[in-house]
C-alpha cells in the first residue's frame, strides 16, 4: 500500500449511511492500493459498524458518523465516532446466542475476527472506537 493517503469523511446517520461509508472505504483502498482481501475486509467492517450504529445504536437521524481510515505500520487504522448508544463490540454476546432475527451477531463476529479493537470510549455524548485492520 502507498502511504499518506488517509481518508476522513462524515456521513449522516440514516438511510444511505452505509452506502456512503462503503464508497469511502473503496476510495481509501483505491488511493492506498489495497489488495482485494484487504479491500473486502475494510469495506465489510465499515459497513457492519455503520449499519449497527444506524439500525441498533440509537443514533439520531442526520447525526454525523465520523470515519477516519489511516495507514499505520501494521495495516489500516479505522476510527469511528458517533452519537449513538454506547456499545463496545468486545462485550457483545457470542454469535449464535444473540437474537437471530438480524443475523445473530454474525457481523460483530466478522469484525472481531478481522480487526483488533484498540480502544472504545464514550465522552461528551459521543462514542469513539479505534480498530486496527491488520495487513495480510
């Protein structure tokens, strides 16, 4: 991957948020030269997190979801900031134990399998999660 091609975007919570976030993830990968596997992992992780904020996280319609994708030595660092309900995926129920009507936690399982959550904090009414998506 090339260096110096970080990407920051804000998408309003609501319909279309995930589509905009995925497009931003693809743009980041185009800029940095991600291989196909990294491109898929980054896009899926961004999509899952944004969908969870919009569909389950209680973010107000139009509330900004800030996404920052940065190259770091070990891969891609994703920082996500939102105004939804506090939810640290590391504390989620194991897949299969969660309600199955919307996938039963399968998206969270993918996030935890493909990324390392480095921090999750809530302050000032905003949540901030930092993940590392390792280079493969």
